[in-house]
């Protein structure tokens, strides 16, 4: 580390970007495998903003399940490691989402860093090169030096950005005596990131510039971070720019010991989570293409297919039998690579995946043709077989091996150009098909989301946002079945708002709606996490408890009755008294179905209303008795 980098940071003082104290403490905790949920919860609860983000993530659609309101429950749902990652990301992004450098794209910068962090974490999980949470931190902080420059020298660095230098690191070094990668390493060390991770992160842009042994762990970590950085950059590019990007070098996959299929799954998982976290952290929400589309050099965001399709060809021919086809192809705008033997050609084919193969009509060429057709990338290739003299049996064998066309070795330029028209037409159709497939996939995803929304709406009461009668009956049937299986109790509380018709008639339906919403709020607040509260019609509500006995039902029900009895609502200058009647019942051995349980609760509710309302009555062993007096 250069002295100028250390001097720069020391002179910058507290202007440098840094995770909050809470985030740094959580980073320390996640190094200790003995950390408990309660310890982490105590730390998280010291930061109200972090608590809010954590609860929002825990209650997001991606997490599923019932809503949670307690921080320990939220930590259990999202996972302790994810909480640590969220804390570090939120503390940095929230504090440094804007600044004084007017030309610096703060939000885009953080979008890139967040996706790079998530990709690094997924890769760490797959390769076991390091703890996933540590690689998440490395991915998030590997480019922190850029933010440091924008923070320390907002005007000078802003002008440097406007100049758009080809090599940003070199330009930084000329102007400031240090580059952002050096700064990033030093800052990461100051944050407590182990040197074994901070050093490889310094070379995430150019792993080949490091002096690490190619087979060492630091070299592989630098490669891992490099891949994450490149994929994040490609994802954030616009359609045409993404297509022009050099698609991920396949040799990187080999260095990490991963196949392309595994990489595809890693990218798709990370990009989905990136979109969810972007909403959570108020970052720009970009539509990430599927890895399959990026790997093929296109996505559903790409521009319209142009008639001029750039083609690449691999020509297998011995130098002694050179036909000149490679030069002719280049003259016609095709990128042609010549190989003298099948082994070299196969290695090149795996890396380049050319659209065209030009093979000799001999034993080696036909065997290579069959081998190509047996691979996934070779099935869609266009294969020319070249003959030096007409041999009907050889031509037939070429087609049987998988050749698309047979041409003479002395083919003229004009005829070859005409042959390429057919090739371009085939690949033009394939590109159009890929684009249509991407569009259909997008439509299918949108339909699935729409179907899910409609399903949720069909189970939700639109006035109170509580589950409706249909959802309540589903929940009751599930609780009843569970009770029959394991012998656990199941109980219900029927709730009816007293004199609701009078409220509607006197004050209007708007006030009546407000009353129902208020009752829903009190019911939801008083219910336990495993309980279901639903509005089943008009002024009627139902609480379903899949655990606990009569005592666990009656005590909170009576508390609810008293709370509502003490509530006063203002309407048109008048004060409205709000009371409810409640009927409680628990599954008994004599009950044959959930409907009988509901009928029992309704009988108790009817008794509560008949005896003067604002009462709680219990159905038990065929009898109904009152458990409260009006209050």
C-alpha cells in the first residue's frame, strides 16, 4: 500500500465513507458462530431505521408467511447472515446515497455494488472459497475507493468523470497519486475486512495484474470478484451496450471450477434478490435479463434485430490442403478462425461457439461434424462440408453426419456469398425466435404475478384488508385437520359489532366503514402470530386460534371487548360508543366438523347479544354461559 494512499485517507478524516457503528458491530458478530438471535436482535434494535428495513424484508412477498412485528422473529425468518448483509448495505447506501460530486452517479454506483455483492456471495457458496457473508462484504466494498474520491475531491473528481478516461485507475493515479483500487483495499482493512480478502478485492478489475500464483486462493478470489464485477456491469448496461459487451470469458468459469449451467443459476438467483433489495434500499429498479439471454449475447431489452448479422466461422483444414476459404469468408465479413487439427478446433469451438463450421469431407471432418452435433452449442450451428472431388457416397455420409450443405473446395466468392445469405436467414430467424421467447417469458411472468395478485385479492376483504370469509374457512379447515391429526386444541371467537345498523343509519356508511376498520385494527393488534383474524360479512368478524385452550381464547377476547368499549369515535361532532359481543367455542370430541364448531360459537354470540350486548359468552359441553358483564 502506497504512503500517498494512507496520507490521503488520514487527511480526509471523517469525510470518508464508512459503515455505521451498528453495522461494524454486526460484522464482528457474524464472525462468531456462537452469536444468538437475541444478541443480534439487541444490536439491531439500537437502529430504528434498520429495524424498519428488516421488518419490511421479512414481511415481503418473497419471504411469504404471516406478517411479523418482532425483530427476533424477523431475524429468524430472513436468516442471521442476511441481517448482517442488510445492515452493512443499508448503513452505507443510506448514508452515502447522495453527495457533493454533481457528476457522480451515486445510485447507479450502489446498484452495481449491491449486485456485485450478491453475485460474490452466491459464488462463494458454490465454490467454498470463503464465507459467503465475507464475500458479500468484499463485493459491496471492492469499489468503495471510487466513492471515497467523489467524497474527498467532489469537484476535481467530478471533472475527471466528465472526461471519461479510457483507464480510470491510470487517470486517478496521474491526478491524485493513487487509484481507487488502492483506496478500496486500505478502507476495507480499516473496516476490519481480513487482508486475505482485501488484497484480492484490489485486483477485481484486472486479476491478471496481481502477482498471485494462478492456482492460489487469492488468485481465485480475485477472479470470483472480477466475474461478479463484469456481470454487474453487463446487467446495468442498456440493451445495445449489453450486446456489445464482451460476454463473460468462458475461461473464468474454468478457473472457478464451475460449469456454465451452475453459473446461470447463480446469476439468476442473485439478480432476483438484487431486484428485491433495490426496492428495499430505494435504489433504481432495473429489469435483469435471464443469464441464458446474456450468455447468448442478447436479452429481451435488446434492440430490434438487424438484417446484417455478424457471423463467426471455424475452418478445419490442414495447411497443406489449404483451400483459401478462410480468406474468402473474411472478405465477406465473416470472422474466420482456422485450425489445422480436430483437437485444436474443438478447443476453439468450446470458447468461441461459432455459428458456422467449415469441415473437410474426410474421416476426421465427418467425425468432428458428428461430435459437434452431439453438443448443445453445436446443434444450432450451420455446417459446411468441403469436397475436393465429387463422390456421391462421401456427400451422403456428410449429410448423415449432420452437415447442412456440401460445397466444393474451389467455390467462387459469389456463390459463397449466396450460400451465406441462407445462413444469415437461418440465424435471423433464430434471433427472432429468441426474442419472441423472451417476450413470452416476460408475459408469462407478468401473468403469474397478476394471477397471484388476483388470488390474494380473492381472499382479502377490501375494506379492512383482513382475510375474507373464504380465506377464513380455508384457515379453519386447516386448523381443524391439524387438530384431528395431533390432538391439539382449536378454538374460534365470533365477534359482532353492536348496533351497527343504527350507526350506519344515523351517521352514514362512511362512518360505518370507519368503525369496521377500527375494529379490524384492534382485532389484528390483539391476535397472536399463529391466529387468523377475518371479516366474514357485514359487521361480523372471526378469530381462529390453532393452539391454546379456552383460557388462551377467553382472556384476550375479554381484553378486546373492554378495549373496544373504551373506544370513542368522533363523527359530525358526535361521539360514537363502540361495543362488540363475542361468542367463544373450542373443538370438543362430540363435534364432527368445523361447521359444528362455528355453530357453537354462533350460539354463544347469540346469547351475548340477547342478554344485552357488550358481553362475552362461552359455549361448553352443550351449554352457554356468560363470562363478562357490560363495562
